[in-house]
C-alpha cells in the first residue's frame, strides 16, 4: 500500500488530461458533471487529485460536499445528488481510503459515502470502518446490429413496443431546451408527488444537463407524444462508448399505450448507431422498475455503496433519517 498519499484540489486541465487517459473513467467523473451537480443541487464539489509523497499525480476523486441539519456530509458519490457511480479513479480503494480519512479529519466532515464498482472490495471498506451495502444495476452490452438487439428483448417488451407504435405514440428528440424543459419538469413533479415525495430534480438541474452535455453530443432527450400531448420522456447522457439511462418520467393516465417501452427502444436504436457499446440502465433495487429494465435484455451487475458516520452527531442523524426521512426532507426542503 502506498504511504503518504494526499488529496488536494487540481485544475481542470490536469483533471481532464488524466481522465482521458483512463478508460475506466465515466461520465460521472467528468469536470462538466461536477458543474451540473453544483448548478442543479446547490452542492460544492471538490475536484481532488490524489498525490504521492513525491508529488506524483496518482488519481482523482470528485467529492460532493453539502451541509444538512448542521452536519457536513461528503460523498463520491453522495446520496440524493443524481450520480449513480463515482469513487476514486486511477488508484485502488485500499490506497486512497487513508488519504480520504485524513481529508475528512482536516475538513471536519461528519459523514462520508463512497461508491465502488467492484463488489469484491467489501472487506477493504469494512476494515476502514465503513458500513457496506451491495446494490445492483442493469446493463446491456450492445450487439452488433439492430436485428440482434430486437431479438434480445423479451417477448412482452417487443409486444409493448408494437402496441405503442400501433396506438399512435410518437417518440421524438427535441433540439432546443425550451422544446422540452417545462413539459419534462411537470411530468417529473407528477411522478414524485404521486408517491408523496418532493421532486428531487429542479429545472436548473435539467438545464445544466443540457447546457453542459448537449453541445458535445453527449446527451439525448426523448419525448413521447400521444394525441398531441407529451406523456413521457427519458434522459440519456453518454461518455465515449458508455451510455446511461439517467431519468425517465411518464403520465400514468397513459400507461395503457406503454410509451416508456417505445422510448427505450428508440434510444437503443440511436445508441447502436452512435457507437455505444455499453448501456447502463442505472439501478435494479426497486423490483417493478428492475423488471421493466430486464425486459430489454439487461443483465445485473453488483456494486458497492459504503458509508461512515465519523461523529456521534452523524450517527444520531443517520438513525433519525432512517426513521423519519420523509418528514426531515420536507422540513429541510431537500
């Protein structure tokens, strides 16, 4: 294990240069993604380089920081900030954890979260004092052609796509922010309010996604229209050959014409044409949503989410959040 690693802020040029040299990097490590989080959630993101004792640049770690109820929270990624995957890049978890602990102590962080794409790293995290949970995502390794892609869908999914098409659902890709922002945001609000939850995504977040990723061709937004009304939508960002199903919304009054199946199919066709080789549908921990995603031929992959309450206040806060989370969110407007 390396000795004396330090975390300190780095400039954009060095960050981006390192990121481009490391293929395991992802959309969620990009400098622009941190801009999106700051604009959309009002958090601070520390873009930390990982340096050895001789000053050599060994890796990077985006660390989202926010204050909540008097606690200083940090995470890579941090829950509730629309980032499914993150963590250190270019260096092993075992090497970076002591440096992260030193940083947390110096900055008086009460609570730290960290993600790990490799499920086999649980023992490393446990040894460092983290509680560890195994989560799952669903992924599609894209086939070489559309015929194989279509045959990979379950029968019920293919039937749903055909039904949407025969019902007259039209899926299209808006080309300007004003063509989709208001309609999508209203659908998003409706999804969460039906569940008795405050919507987590603001217009500022959606606008930041568009502004930071669309100019480079790294964002696709699809809308479904039925009888002249926008009834569903999906957001699909990418980084190089990897794409993600970041968010989806729909008006449940139109579930009978199954627009979400058609949206996914239309995106899969676009992704294939764009050279996407890996499609992460992001999350498989809610059974009904997992069943929907699996119908497109996706396969489960396990990854780790770990957290550490560093102070008694954080331990008390996590207990209270687990017990009264929805009430606390409403009180604190988060």
